């Protein structure tokens, strides 16, 4: 099944959840998968969705990485 994650085409298996699509995206981009649990995820209309939501063919999913705090010393 095909869907888009942050404008990148991703293939996932039938019955996949949004989490699986995002994990595939992270693997493709060689990003640290530990960041997935801290993501805020949105559907194509900008509504926040859960990582355990079912993914559908041709879905569009967007996420934002949380901003990291820097210490000024």
C-alpha cells in the first residue's frame, strides 16, 4: 500500500498503522527511530492523529519533530 509521509512516497504492508509508515520513512532517511515516540503526527487536513491509527492507501501523513531545548551557559 502506498502513502506519503512528509512528501515522500512510502510503501507499507496492508493493515499497517501510521507508526509503520513513519518508521519506514525514518529508516529510508537514516534517522534515529527513537524520535518516533515524541512526534506530533497530522493527517492531510492538519488534524492531529495517533501513531496507532490505521493507514490507508494514498493517505498523506505529516509530522513535526519536537524542538530540542538548548542550555545557554
